[in-house]
């Protein structure tokens, strides 16, 4: 991998620092309550520096949401040597580790509370968050269909099934019960069950795929992603 020039690497590190600070501020105060001053203070940068990276609160919010979704989609953009089942498992854990973060759950709760008065906030969240993620999942699933690994008529419904099956129930519970977040074992139970159901419904070779999923159970995502 080519090493980035120091100046460019420093800029990327600063941008990541700002986006992490933005998530904390948006998650604590909601979209309408968040200010660029608060984000700059949390990130430890001056306000002019913040504006040199993101010219508005809207652009900062969009970059924050897209960055989280791009992280979740990384395995679909760079598939593993282990194949589709491994990719789906890595995605499931990346999805869980992102959307189940307390800051992300807080942000989702606050946006739900704001959309009645400020519907544009809901549209911005949907466009840069769930809609962006959905398109990435669809692209991957359509590729697997072309390769003969999956069979479905509607890519959007298949993608909705995938993320609904792996995490819908524990995430919904966490949104309304912030003091009872599921542990890793509970998340794994839902993720594996959701993937089993998905593979039974859509895989063209469900039996070997289910065997591979069972073999991968409990393996770190990095190992899953790089195993041949």
C-alpha cells in the first residue's frame, strides 16, 4: 500500500477527528441543537479550521453519515477471498458495531423526535444514511445474483430483508431501552439467525453456505475477511 504524504495524512486524521466530534455533538443535542462552535470545541480545532473542511452544518452532517455508511460497505467494495458468506458476516458485524454505538442510537432517537417539526432533517438523514447504505447492499447482492450465487426478483426487497433480519429487533429495542443494550452474544445470536434465514431464502446453494456460516461463527471479522 502506498504511503500517503504526511500533509495529506494529517488532513485525513484531522477530518476523522472532526467527524468523530460531530457524531458526539449531534448524538447529544440532535441536529437542530448542534452548532459548529460546539463541534469545533469538541474536536479541538478553531472554527475557521472547521469551516475549511466543512462549509456548513449540513455538509458536516452529510459527511458524518456517509462516512459511517461507507465503513459498513467496505467489505462489499473489497470482497474477501472467502466468498459471499464471509462477506455477509463481516458486513453484519460492521453494521451492528456502527448502528448499535450509543452515539448513533442517540442520534437516531433525536432525529425521530425532530422530524415532525423539521421534516428536512429526516430527509437528510434518510438520504445520507439508510438510502446510501441500501444502494450499496443492492449493488453487492446484484453482483452475487449475476454470479449465480443468489436468486431474487427484487434487489431492493432482498437488501431490506438482509439488514432487517440481522438486526432489526435488537436495534429497535435499544432505541427505546437505552439502559438495556444487547451484549455481543445476543447480537451474534440475531446476526447468525438472520443470515441463516437470508441464505435459506436467497442462496442458490443454501446447504454448503449454511455449513460455511457455521464454520465462521465466532471468528474475528478481520480473520473472516482475509481467509482464503
